[in-house]
C-alpha cells in the first residue's frame, strides 16, 4: 500500500475512533444527557466567566441561530446560564453553570488522558514530529474550510 492510501485509511479511522471514544467517555451516568456537540459548545464557552453568543458562534464556526438551538438545550439541562448584557440588552451572554463547570472538567480530563496516552511511548523527537505534522494538517483543514 502506498503512503497516500495508508494515511487516508489512518486519518479516516482516527477521526472515527476519536469521535467514538469521546462519546463513550462523555456519556457517564452523571452526564448521560450530554452529547459530544454539547461538550464542544461548553468547551467554547469555557470556564472563565461569560461570553457573548456571537463570539462563541464564531469560535465554533456556526451561525448564531445554530448556536442558539444548542444553548437552549444546554440551558434546559442546567449546564449553561443565559443573561442579557446590562450595557446593551440586545447582547446575550452565556456562561457555564456549576453543573456545566463540572462537565467541562470531565471533558477536559478525557482530552488530557488521550494526549498522555498518545505521548507516553514517543521519544521527544517523535513528539516534535507529531506536533509539527498535526499543526500542518490543522492549517490545511483551516485553509480548506
């Protein structure tokens, strides 16, 4: 098999496997009502205070309308708080509730464990090569989109 076919196969399987593992890691008894998409929204909101809807939508590369649907669900489930700005009532601010903060930490832990597992058997040189290759791959995906 040539390198193009091998890389294609590896990348397709890797993306699928990461998504599957992430769904399983997220869906604990405590967070059975949360999807991977929900977690990514909470990750974009972040643990450090409030953000406005448009900045979170930009970060996720979705429309504000699409984000509103996700945020409505997360508010109902108790993971996100939504308020209006005191300075400009048209601006909607969102933040993680206490429950959302816990879910955020839970998700972060999954990512940390995944990275630790990937790096544990690599030499420093291999880690550097992996970082460089994945950075180039990320740049490619950003340019394509």
